[in-house]
C-alpha cells in the first residue's frame, strides 16, 4: 500500500484515516457519526465537520453493531431502528487523485426495511467555520454563485436540478472542500449560515424512492479536498466523474 492509498485505523469510538495529504477521523457517538479532517499536508484543520448523519431520522439514537476495515474501505453496521424498522450500514471510501491533487471521501448509505412500504430518507450535514461558500446546479458548466450569509436564512437548493455542488473555500488555509450527492439519490438540500460566527452549513437529503421489504437501497454522497487554486473547475470535473461512475459493489 502506498502513502496515497487510504489507510484506516480503528481506535475504540474513533477511526483514523491517512490518505495522501489528508488525515482525519471518523467519530461515532449515539447522536450520530461524522468525519473530522485533522491535517492537510502539515496544516492543522479544525474548521470542518463533515458528513454527519443519524441515518433516516434526526430523532432516534444510533446503536453501532460493528465496524471494520475491509481493504481500503471502512464499513459500519448499526442495529435495526425500532421505530422505523430500518437497518443502516455506512461505507467510507477515500482516495487520492494525483491529477487533481485532491482527496475524495465518499460515503455510501445502505438501507433495508422490515416494512412492506417505507420512505427511508436520510439527512447528511456538513459544516465549515469561516471562508466562503459557492454553489452550482450543473456539472456541465462552471456556473457557480457565491452564497452570501446575509441572504441565506434557511435557503433551499435543488428545486430545478438534482446536480447540486457546494464548495467551501478557505483561502487562509489554501484548502477547498467540495461536496455533492449523486443525482440519482438526491432529494433536496438546505443551506444555513450564521453571519456573526461565520458558520456555514449544508444539509442534504437522500433517497427519493419508496422502499419495500427485503430490498436494499444504497445512496452516495462524495466530498473532495483540494487546493484553492482552480477549485471550482476541479470540483465540477470531479463531480461529473462521480455522477458517471456506477454504484460500487458492496456486501
């Protein structure tokens, strides 16, 4: 395994990741599970909290059944939720692109229901402290709009297109983070901002279809860490590539 491959190390309720210039940790608590970037090259990071989810509800508490490393993937299985009769599994896949000087972090959510009919939508939240937020609704054009904190409130995105790409840019760190839900899995997104604290947030909702008993439905959301230089062009290229890729095999 080269230093550019994803390397995971499980340590109780934390799993540490090293991949190219990025290091960070997946952290689990009963309120949810998320990814904290810790370093980009030699620069410490504490401005980002990414891919936070409670699965199909923002109410009940997750119970971790097991997690393990399989190859260069991290896999987590959770106990069935009693109120929703859903079984959740999460897969994390990280990788380094030398061409784009970027590190990808893909999270796959896997749902299975015990009910004859279910609508297991899941929320995924990402936050950035400081910097700028850019948004586009197209993977084919560099048609970005800078989001202004004093104009946000609770702004919804995605009414006209499932191709929703967000870029958190921090020029002080020289780092940008781009994120999108695969268009086939996208339901809606909501942008939040606090002008005083400088906190940005994007809440993405996945799984547009109903689910029947015994069927496993998987949804994907992917983020990329990259240098600030040419970040919007790089983000569009990576999002387009992600949208065209087939769903990875899982068990």
